[in-house]
C-alpha cells in the first residue's frame, strides 16, 4: 500500500503532482537541488490551494493535508529512504533522469516503486537506469496537474502487473482517471498532441494566419479546450521541442520540429514561464500567474 511519496523535481509538473498527492492524503516530500526552486514551488502550491478552497475545488480536509503532509527537501537520498513511491518529474533528458534514478536506487527501500512522469520517453529505457525494472513504470500527468483529469500509465517491458495495478489505484486516489497502455514512443496523447502543435507552427511559419486565429479555429472548429499555441505556451516551447526531437528520432520524418519553433526556443521565447512565447505575457502579470 502506498502511503508515503517523494516527488523529484519542483518545477510546474513536480509541484502539481505533489499538490494532488498531498490533497489526497498522502504524505509527500517534494525535492529539488535548489532551495530557491523549492521556495517558489511552495508559494505556487499555496496559491493553488487557497484558490481551490475559495472556489470549492478543494475541501478543508484537503487544504489541511497540503499544509501538514507536504514537506520540502534538497536531500534526495534522505527523501528516498523511507517512502513507498518515488515519482520523478525532472526535464525530459535521458542523462538527467539517469542520474536521478541511480541516486534514488541507492537509498530507496526494497518495496519502493519508481514512476517517471514522462510524456514521450521509454519507461523500459528509464528502468534500465535502476535495478528494479519490475517496480518501474511511467505516470504521464498533464499540465496543469490539479485541473487535468487524466493520468496515462505506461508499462515497461518488465513492469509487473502488481506495480501497474498499485500505480493505477494511487492515481485514482488522487482523483484522476487512468488509462493503462503498453509502451511505444509518445504513448497515445503525446503522439497526437505533438503533431497538432507542430503543424500549427508550420502554419504560422507559412503565414496562414495569426496565432489567435489559428487557436480560435482549432478550439471552435475541432472542440479543443485550448488552441495549440495556448497549450505550447503553457507547457513550455522548450519542452514541446524536446518531445518533438525525441519523437522525430524514434518515429520518423512526420515529427520533424518546425523551424519556427526552434527559432523561438533559441530566442528564449519559452512560453508563460519566460513571459513570452507565441504570445506576450510581460504586460499582463495577472494572466501569466492565474491562467
């Protein structure tokens, strides 16, 4: 039974996962190498919790859990030593994930399960960084974690059925709906989302229309909740580019990143987190923080 969870990485996804886990009653340690990053994560978690309580999305009990059951640490080895599940939520780069898994492998108790929050990468490959492939799986949460209802659960080649079932139950206790699928690059959602988002950048590059008009057409014409540029700015253009590069390498030419997307990333236009992506958020701080 999962009772204690460590989340590795306090960025947008990591802090979101820590939030929903603590709100569900799990004891959670959120870890990062940076005290500053943890301080920022705590501020954002408190904002989300206070807003959730005010609008009725979070119960008083859930709010109390977030205050009492969520702690912050820069000591990854210590944070890994007493928990039942470790969820890694670091950037989508194999070398970084390898370093994390090698570190937690040394400290985690024998019964501990390992989950990687990846949107594209192979859980089998990531499991090779550890010595417990049967206890390793992918949990693909979506941004913003506290609002998006789905967790994609992806089994690696050697992931046990017991691990998959335990992770499914854990995600559902967090209030999520789940799909359990077998491994293939991009899984279900990222393969579709990456194609739509990349094609939108090609359209913009070709002068087909303004970003807001392309977004509007997709939202109203295809019943998407967000346009591809709104979504790219939210998840980060650098993250979108990394995913496309990985899918291009694994699945071929149709995932080749649009040159305009690469230009934006080189220019530091990474989306909401940098204040400017496809859209400019620098003069609208309230929108940047709350949406």
